[in-house]
């Protein structure tokens, strides 16, 4: 998504969050994002249906994610399905390494 403004219900209140900054250029896609240091806002998002269904994913740049894979296809599937990397960007293993580095993911072969 390039931009998304969901409204989350919090008791009787509503919380609007703006995911922005996404763009599509030459087949490459950067998804919209939202950054917060507010633990209440983070908790609301993490308890939402969108988060539980992986429409929203949490990326913590300070702590790299380690992903162990057995095959290149498994790695590509992870990047496409769980990290929303455009499949057109994943033609070679070097492409996958580049995208993983951009997302702060450490790759390990099983």
C-alpha cells in the first residue's frame, strides 16, 4: 500500500493512524509505514485484526531479525509473504540478500 489511514477502536474511543511514504517506481514498491514510540499506540496496533492477519508488520530497526532458510524458494516466499517484498525484485539470491539487508534481516542457511 502506498498510503493507508485505518481507524482502530479503543473502548469507546477511536485512534486514527496514518501509514504514509509508500511509492511505486519502475516495478519497485516501498510500502507505507508508521513509526511510534508510544507504547499505547503500539499496543493498540499489535492487538488489531490487521496486525494479526499480517496486513501490518512490525519492523524494529535496532534488533535485526534472523531468518533461517533451507532453499532459495523458501527465502523468496518469506520475503514476499511476510515482509511484503515485490516478487519482481527477487530474481536472484543476491536480490534476496539485498532486500533482506534493507529490511535488517540476517540470513542463515539451515
